[in-house]
């Protein structure tokens, strides 16, 4: 079986770490590269974290630093969610390497990778969508050269997790998200509607990681503060947002998709709100008609998704 060529755009991030482990361990995935974006922590920190995980787990794919701020940025940045992902972005897991300034090469790397593998690359984005929007700006032709784009993000007709209407990854850069959904490439969103049901309890995590490989044991260790955060908010355990989107790459049958073009509200109190065109009603010609029909995973088999994550990530030490 030909392996899927995956580019992983990420802001590690506790749930990003589990997603990276899934991509690394899955036998049918060829991880072409890791690009980083600000989000769960500043860009220097998310990049340091991606390098730390890649080195610890023997991941050969290159790491490219990306955007430090959203498109059209002015004013103060959103505060980083240290109460969710810890002060160092990985649940305060001890990391010796200090963050450092790096050249922003992510958008160029995305473009070059797609150009070198026309029709074959799948982009998995589990942070703000700034790098993807900038790659499109650098070379708009990549929209027709990529296989598809899978995004963890959005909250469709349900409350958000960082504002009453917005999910964190879309809220991080609503302008970029709107461009990504509007482009001619095929996008599938895996939103809170589904990831809000992918819960791993502390007990389940302890059980699956007890005899598992060292990589999974590291994930379990760095996830403890993240679990505390979710317990505080009435969840039974941690939500595995990013890794659920990774499972879509390999097991799309576990997901229920809904077609319709998508618009993101870019400014004001509703910034980051994701809206999908529903139904077949005839409207006067508008912006909606110019947008490609995208897919939104409004539902799916949450237990099945978790079972796949356990199968792939938590195999016993050998
Ligand atoms: Ca993330």
C-alpha cells in the first residue's frame, strides 16, 4: 500500500503531541515535514516543542518554524493558554532546550513540498491557519496541486471553546481561516462538534499507557495538567481534538461529513465563528456561490476514533 504523504502544521500543544505520535507510528503515513505556528504558546516555544518531540521519538521529518502572529495583525496578541497547555506548551514536561528565534520558512516549505509531490500531499493543520494562508498567497497554484486539506477547527451551530462562538484554532487567525475555506482546494474540517466527544479519562490514559511504548508514556506524563483543566470544566477527561483530525486521514469511515461552503467571521465579537451553507435553497448570487463546497465532520464514531488512537499510539513496548 502506498503511504500517504502528510504535512503536519501544528502548535504543540498537548493534544498536538498525541497527534504527532499517531502520525509517526501509523504504518500507512509518510510524514514529509512538520511546520509550526503560534497558538498554544509563542512561535519560538511551539517550534522548540516540535523539535523536542521529534528528537525524543526519532522522527526524521524536518521541522520548519512558521508564523509568529496572525495575518492583518495589529494590537495586542491573544493571551497564550498557559492554563490549558502549561507554561511551556507541553504540560510543563521538563525540556532542556531553550526556545530560540528561527527563520520563518514554513510557508515556503509547504509550497515546495506540494510542488515536488503534485497531487499527493495531504495537509493536516491543527493550529491557527496562518501558515496555510501564507502558502496560498506565496503560490496560489498549490490549491490545485495538493490532494486535500484536513483542519482541526470550528464550532458549527454550537458554542465555541474560547468565545461564545469561536473555536481556538479558527479564533487564532480568522482571516487566514476564511481564506483557507474559500480556496479551491478540498478542505475537511474536524470541529468541536465531534472532538468535544473524544474524551480520554485519566484512568483510561493510565491503563493504555501502563505497558505502552516510551513515546506514549511521555504523552501520558505531559497530559496530566491538560486533564486537570478539562476536569475543572466538567468533562470526564481530556479532549483529543488534534489527534481526532489525524484519525480522519486514515479512517474517514468513522466520520460523518456534511457538505457546504464555509465562511468565517473575521472581526468583532463574533470573530472566529464558522458558518456552513446548508440546504439547497435558491438565493440570489453571492459570495457563497464562489466558494468551493467543503466538508464538515459534524458527527462520527467517537469511541471508534479513540479505539484507533489506542491501537496506533499505545502498542506495548517491545
Ligand atoms: Ca493544536
